């Protein structure tokens, strides 16, 4: 829609959608081009040990959740 100067403007969220799809299309074509050149992909190796939580992390997480819940209960 045109602004006060008569210049057509696209709302911010709509622009972000356009930019997202342009980036996805660009990434697709770049990956196709790189694969045809024979460049080896450098993918990440993911295993279950990467997602294990240490006991200290679990305790800290529970403390933070409890404090947040208490604050919401008191100040809501």
C-alpha cells in the first residue's frame, strides 16, 4: 500500500516472508550447484550422547523453573 509520499511499501512481516523464501530458493540452488561440482558435504554427526543432560544441569533447570513458577504465582 502506498505511504504518504505515494511510495508503495510492503509490511515488515510480509517482507520477511519474501526474504525467507528467496533465501530458501538460493540455498537450494547453491546446494545443487555444489553437489554437481563434487564438493563433499560436511554434515554434522549426531548421536544420542549429545542430548544427555548432566545431573547438575537438571538440578539447575528445575530450580529455574520452580523460581519462575513461584514468581508467576506471586505476581500474577
